[in-house]
C-alpha cells in the first residue's frame, strides 16, 4: 500500500450514544482508493442528563419565547398593514385637500410657482412631511421638494389617467424616490360654472418612512417581549422549584424506580395494607388487603372494612394501640394504624393488618396439647407416687391393702371423670378441668367440680384460648391462694342456664385484701408477675362480660364471671 497524498488536518464531528465527539485528524489517500483517517487527538462531550427543574425551566421558557416571537410577528404584520392603510388614507386626504383649493388652480394657470410651493410645503409639514409634487396639464413638474426636479416631465404611473380622465388614484408603486404609497389627484380651475383641468398633485409617502415608523413600534415590542421573557423565566423558575419541592427533590427516573419498587413491595407483603385520605377515601390497598376484605366482607365493602379497622378514628386524632386485635365478620385481625403526617399536619392514615384466625386455631390446638401435656405430667407424677405406695405394700406382703388401695383410686378417678363428662359437654372445658384436677392433685389441693355444674357446647366467640385464659388463671390463682392453708380447698362451678355463662371459683384462702391486685403487674408474688387477673379482666371485657370478687363470711374468696352467650353488633371482641 503506497501513500498517494496527505491532506491537511481537519476537525471532525460525529454523534454517538455516549455524546458528541470532536477529533482533530488528517486524511491520507492511497493508490488503491482507500482513505485513512489518522486522528491525532479527540475529545468526547458526554451527554449530560438534565434535571427535572432544568427541563421544566427550559420547556416553559421556550414556550414563552415561541409565543412572544409568534405574537411579535403577527403584531408587526398587522401594524405594517395598518400603517399602510393609514398612509394611504392620509395621502388621499392631503391630495384631495390640495386639489380642491381654488388658489392652487389659479396659481397653476398663472404659473405662480412660489405660491404653489408655499401651499405644498405647508401641507407637507401638517401631514408628516410627505413628498408633494405638482404637475401642469402637460405633465411637467412645477413643484418638487428637490429643486433640480422642477421642469422635468413627470413619469408617475397612471398620471395620464388623472390628467386626461380626471381620475383619483391611490396605489403602492414607484415614486420619485423609489417605492412609495402615492395618491394622484386632478386639479381643477373653477371659472364660473365651468371647471378646467389644469394639472395634478402627487402626494408620496416613501416606504422607507413606513418602515421607520414600523421599526419604532417594533423596538417597543422588543422591550415588552424581553420583559415578558424575563418575567416568564422567573415564573418558570418558581414553578420548577415548586414541582421539585412537591416531588421531594427526586428526578422522574428516581420516582419511577421508587414507584416500581413500592408496587413490588406491596405485592410481596402478605400483610394487608390500606391507606385513606382526610376524606376517608381509600388511596392505597395492596392485593393481600383486597383478598382479606373479599373473604371477610365481600366485594364492594372496602369502606365498611376500613371503618372497622379504625382508620377514621386515627385521622380524627384518636391514639391507636399497637397490635390491636379486632374481630370482623368472625375473623380476628391484628391491626396497626398510624396517621400520615405532612409538615406536622395529619393528611391521612395507614393501617397494616394480618389475619389471626389461622394463628388462633394453631394457638388453640397448642393450648389443647399443653393442657393434655400438663395433665399427663401431673398424672405421671401422682401415679409414680402411688406406684411406690403399691410397691411398698407388696414388699410388706400386704396384698389385700394394695388391692383395696387400687380399687379406691380407680373408683375415685372414675367418679370424677364420669361427673365431668356427664355434666359438661364442651370438650374444651373438659380438657381444662382434667388438666387442673391433675395439677391440684399434684399440689395436694382438693379441687372440686360442683355437682350442679352444667354446660353445653360453648358459642364460637368463646374460644378455647379465651376460656383457658379465664378458667385456667382463676383456678391457678385460687390454688396459689390456699397453699399456706392446712386444708386446701378450691371449688369450681359453671352453668349456661339463662342468657349468660356463669363461672364461679371459690377457695378457702386469705381472700382479697387489696382489689388493686387486678391491675396490670400487681401481684403478691414479686416482680414479673401479676398479669393473670389483669389478662382475665381484659378478656372478659373483650367478650362484653363482667367479673365480681366477693369475700364470703366464712372466709376465703369468691370470683364470679358472667359471659354473654350472644354478642350485639357493637360488642364484638376487640
């Protein structure tokens, strides 16, 4: 490859995805027709991403600039046309005034040029200094602002129409000094009843004069346009700043990315999320919330569900407890609600909630297992002791005593089991009592189920968890209370006769000397205790029931609990 010719250095510009590239190169031509560019150096002007504020400012400013340019052009065109009409009218009026002057006709006949010149100068000064020419009947110029022109033959377009036919002509054509708006009017000399055409007057307004007048108007328009552009730019800057503040200083791409992430998060969260504004309208609801609402209330009941979540109370200023349990259409939801603030002002509320129904079923199952486990443990301990007794009797050769002991225990346990199974039909209550009987036997407490007890299957709102909490805590407290007594006695009574389920727990302990023990955290057993009776009272309140504490004359304490079998609409468990 042989070099043919080297050309001088040159700048090359080309645009790529990266941006505008500028390089300084020279071109070399080879014999085989190949061009080769040797780049000595180059720079790349990378595309800079404009911010939202800059884009809004540039867009609004460009629109204002285009509107100003368009309106200025339209104004200039209209002003130019209006100026031409005005000058046409003025030239026609000036020519008519001069042509109808009797002294003008006499001066032309008598060839009194100074007098004609005086009249034309006066008219010129009064009408904006147009060029006024006067010609005689033969078309010879008598008067003209330029002194070297008089005496020459006029060459105005259509002058003959005025001198021959007496026509009045106003047109835009070539004048004595170029393009102009001119009017040609015939001049008559009135003598008696006859009118003699003696010449014509020509009034010219050069286009240069019109253009100068237009430029003066455009100069004013330019200043107004600049002022408008500056004002528009300031307004655009304020608007851009406000939009930036409303978008929290985020760029559209960032907002789009955050919006996609937000939707992805809402789609993936298993908890229901609902937000409302100050008017109570739903502004946000994720798919999990929709599914829970459809399962609980059905389609079209979103507002009713939101109302039961308590969001309207939150935006009203009411403080909402964290992890609050709400019963809605037979389902238990754990709800957390907080207000949405904007500059220390509440603008809405948002709630997250999850269905506790399945969790509750699991807890109740575990509670049953725990009751069964406690019962087995207590029975295991108790029967281990009894097996040792039997072993001792057998080693001593007291077989008859051992047989009698076995029969006594079997009869006692069978009687208790038969009594509970006969009078109490609900398996949950049975499980609780069997567990507590075993625990009482282990603690050497005489726990007696009243023979008058009678209860059928409990309604759905009295779940195993709630009944375990109420009955279990009351019996545990009663057994704890009698531990210091020589004879430890606790009785349990339950009935569902009437509109309420009545539960009574009686013991022969020291009794309640301080009713504040019902408060949360209050106990005689030290710190980290004292939640039993508090939880009992809370659960009873949730079930719209009541609790009474009595001190019988014979001593001890009596706790009576009333739980309604049915709940009113406003008394659903919380």
